[in-house]
C-alpha cells in the first residue's frame, strides 16, 4: 500500500448500484486502497441498502480493502457471514450491540479488523472500555442512514478527545470519520486527529474525482 498522509475510504452509497464495477474501478484507478460499504437494515437506521451477498459478489471483482460499516441491530447475528463475504474491516455501532465486547471479539476471531462506531449523540466515554481491543473508532459526523448530509461540527471535539485518549493510553486504534466530509472541512478533521476519511457524495458527485483526491491529499 502506498504511504499516505490520510486514508480516503470512498463510500459507494453515493455510487450507482447498478454499475458498481465502475465505482470500484474508479477508486482503484485513483490509487486508493479502501472502499466503504454501508450496510443498512431499515431498523437501526431509516434506510435499506445491501447485505453480504452483494459484498461477496463485489469481492470477486476487487482487491480493495473492504471497509464494512454495519448499521444493523444486533450485528452479532451476521458477523460470520460478513467475514465470509470478504470484508476486511467490520465496524459495528455501539448503539446497536447489546454485548459490544463480545461482538468485537467475534470479528477478531474471524481474523478481521474490528471497528466501533458512535452516533453523533453518543459520547466517547461510552466506548472507553473497548478502546484497547478495537482497530478503528468511527466517529459518525452525521446521523447515520443517508449520504449527502452536513458535517456536525461537534464531532471535531470527539475526534480530539479520542486522539488524546489514544496518546495518553498508548492505544493503537485508528480514527475514522464518516459523514459530510468534503474539500472544505477535511483539513480541520485531519488536524483534530482523524486517520481515515469516509467520503461519499463529495467524491462520487465530484466533477473531477482525481482532482478532488489530490486536493484532499495535498
Ligand atoms: C451515512 C453513511 C456514510 C455516507 C457518507 O449513514 O454511513 O458512509 O455514505 O456519505 P457522505 O460523505 O455523502 O456524507
Ligand atoms: Zn458509513
């Protein structure tokens, strides 16, 4: 993988699902390594997308790092299936998992990287007890469910707080930020301590995705 200052994980939620191959090819052609897969169950969030069958099919046509964001209630029911489908990173919501420690361990036992996501209204303190066992913390900077929403500025404080805890405790998790990230706010987000930026509409709806990525990475 190419050494990068910040990792961009484009979210295919903003792409054309009927031509997903073009979206995957676009991401690869720009030299990016990650693709963000938003799985929604119409219960935890008020929207539906796709499940592990779709991911399994994409896996045959892409070598990208599959970064799956499970916006589903009781994610422990399907960890094995998402792992078998070829996800590399599986992120679950703190708010959706009754036994968060157990589900994180399940992901790791499948040999996958584990992430925990927190909604805008959830405090960093609520995941303090799993910070030593996760590979990623995903700060949701919009209420999950839809692409194209505005970044909630309060999220910057949470990113900073996580960065401080990480330094203080010597933890190794990476900070992912998801929702409303664009060319005007990415600098402040990275400065606050983010390592991975999930970008949906700003990337796929950009007139020149290549230029957009250059701008973010510069
Ligand atoms: C929202 C999803 C996001 C979404 C981000 O629930 O988790 O990953 O695709 O899209 P933008 O960048 O358009 O806010
Ligand atoms: Zn997402």
